[in-house]
C-alpha cells in the first residue's frame, strides 16, 4: 500500500528564508516552525547558516537550532557554511550535512564571499580534509549558485557551470546541485545544464534550487525532474531570496511544489494539509511578513486525495 517517497523536498526556509528577511525570528518560534515542518513529513531541513552573527544576526542561534533539530528522528539536519570556519562550527554543532555555495559567476563570487571561484574550490578541499578529520560521516554538498545567470555579470557560461561542478566534486564534495540564485532560469536551459552536469559528475549531481522571481520556479523544477533530478530545495510560503543578488526574491513555494508532485502521482512523503498548517507558526514568528503560495490560497481541489508514502 505504501511506497517510499520518489522525490526529496529539502526545506530551506529556516535558513534561506529567514536570512533574507529584515526581522529576526525569535529562537522558540524557529523551533516551533521546524517542528511543524517535520510533522508534515519533511525529512530534510536546512536549519541554519554558520556565519558571523555580526553579518547575519538572524542566524546567531544556529547552534541552538541545530541542537533542537537533531532531536527529531529521521530528519537530515543541514546547515549552510560559507567557508572553513563556518564548516568547523557546523561540524562541531553536529549537523548531518553541510552545504557550501560556490558561485559560477566570477562577479557574484567576489561580491558574496570575497573569493574567486578557484579559491572556493580550494575551500571545498580544506573543508573536506577537516570533515574527514573530525566528522567523516557528515555529507558535504557544494551547490553551484548563479548557475543560470547573474544580476551582476549577466549571462553565466554553461561551460563554467559544468567545470565548477566537476571541480568541487574533484575537491571532495559528495554532491553538487544547481541554484537559480537570481531567478533567471528557463526550463530549456534547466534541462540542458542539468544534462551536461550529470554527464560530467553522474549521480553526484544534487538538488535543484529554483527561484520564482519571474514565475518559472515550478516549470524549472519540473524540467529538472524530467532530466532525472530527484531533490528539490524550496521554502515554505516562498520565504527568502538572496541578499547579494538585488531583486532576486522568492524561493519556490514548498506547498505548491509538493502539490504539483503529489497531483502528478510523484510521492513526496509530505502531508499537504499539515504542510499548510506549518504556515501558522511561521506567521506567528514573523508578524507582518508576506507569505506566498497559490495552493494555500486556493485550498486543495475538491476530491483531492493524498495517499501518503510514509504512512
Ligand atoms: Zn534560494
């Protein structure tokens, strides 16, 4: 009767979302929100970013949030790390997986982390060495950001994306996904670049992280699914964007993404009603913040029945 989920929805709201809004969500509210996401069936959450609190006060409680998330059985607890120092803090906090953004755009890389792309590849190598030393069970993803275009330099060469994905894997990352940081991707491009990256690094090609800046977020996720991608980053209520990519707002809305897959018969393991209910603690923790999503607005269609994969 039941089957395993066929796609993995990786919720990034507590990191990508919260670090992009002005307000800081109080820690207890964050923990309630993460509990509600977990209760809906989400089994991978990017819960925090290990950056200096001076830069991102929203993430100052990263260690505490990780500690709580680690108490939820079966949850993969992920954290973003911008560099070796962040990786060390995340590994010490006990996360299961770290993700390091590496920009395909030379201009974005300098603006975002003040390092060239080549220097970031070397950072991946150093982080891999550290992890082998102190936490060899922890997985490392190096996600290629600005993989589909950059607000600073414009077009990003596809050859650069493919080269960088190969380089971070060679440097020790377990997987490399592609991020449409600036919301510039289109479905034909998504198919083409994911196909090329898969040809380069095979099943080490990781998640699709799409933005809905121009309304193509779901279409781009579907295009990625069509060429074999099975992990998708999204954010409850579409919270977040990228503070270093001006005008780039709007992660793909988790509720709409889960609805799309479930309606197609592709199992996510996530209960849509409970997922929509997880908006309440988000709203309570960030009063006045706009929440997005067509499915929560419209409600589930009449007669829509979800056979949950994890029951
Ligand atoms: Zn994002």
